[in-house]
C-alpha cells in the first residue's frame, strides 16, 4: 500500500511575521514607531526583567520591569540639552509603573526628597532638602508634611510638632536659636494660636533680644493652655454662621502667654 505524504500548508506571511515578532527572553534593541527604544528582557511580548527604555525626548529608565511596567528597582533620568548629559530625577523602587516604596527624587537645582512613596506620591516617612536650605524630616501625606515632623530652617531656627496639609497644626515647639527664645503652644492652619515664650540659650544666641523675658508666675499654665485649645476647637460653623468662643482670661503668668 503506497504511503501518502500529507501536503504542508503554507502559513500566510502576515502570521509568520507576527510569530517572528513575538518577544520573549533577551533581545537586542527594539525601536517603536513613536521614536522610543528598549533594550532588555521580554516575556509574552511585554518588557519583563532587566531593561533600558529611552524615550524620544531623551529621558531614560534603567532597571526592573514587570509585565510592561516599571516594577522593582530602577533609575529615571532626563537629558540636559545644554550639556548633552543626564540628570537623575529619581532612583529607588517602583510598582506598577509608579514610584512606590523607598526612593530619592530630585527637584530643581538642589531640592531633594528621600523617603517613602506610594503611587507616585510622598507618603510615609521622609526627609526633604529645600532649595533655600530648610530641611524637613517627618511624616508625609500626598506630597505634604502631615503628622509629626521637624523642620530646621536655614537660619538655625527649628520647629518640632504636628503638621496638617503642609502647615503647622496642633501642638508644637519653636526654637528661636537666633534670639535664644523658646515658644511652646499650638498652631492652627500654620498660625501660632496660644502658647508660652521663654528665654532659652539667650546668652549664646547670635542676635538676642534687647531685654530678657521677665519672670512672673502663673497659677496653672497647663490649664490655661488646655482651655484655650478647647476654645479654638469650638470655633466652628453652626447654622450657617461661625460662632467664636472667647479664649480664657489669663491672670498670673510665669511666662508670657499669647493667645489669638
């Protein structure tokens, strides 16, 4: 009985080209129609593993990829046309294409943030070095100081305490090292509302006040401070209008106390 050999059907050229174009494993540089280029590892036709992506505008990312997105550790830099060199914008961990975990980001000429990230936002604990020389270290929420934190100003002064939406809010202490004074109290929306002022390190201060703070006596300083805080918390909108509760009358002071 004669053996009949099955005839092999030719695959369409379009299908053959598509099969050859499937990317998996390590490949040479692949150029995109939009001008970008990628060199690195692939899995199921997606960037996966170690790789380098160069955008048309010159920006470059070198690091880890997962199913087509930056995921893991990597560095993102931009091209400087005037020098034809690169400036790092961020290095650290990524997740699902966004800054996530711990990393360092650069802003402008000298501003730097190093700390925790979540979905491209500064969230958690971190330290920010500002262009003017100020340094903030503490908690963050959506790119703003929020929670407990300390800011050291370029002139040496320092604030330690609570923050809300990027402003001093709640209990805090302000050290006027240039004048040798210490303010302890609470803030609302960035403004000191009530607290005590005392001389601390006045003899070593570079620009002390002309006269020291006088010594007087307050029967119960903490009680006055608590009552003032309570009064400000009650200052809220009721029936379409704002009702303001007057701050307590201060009678006998051990330290100058200021309430607004």
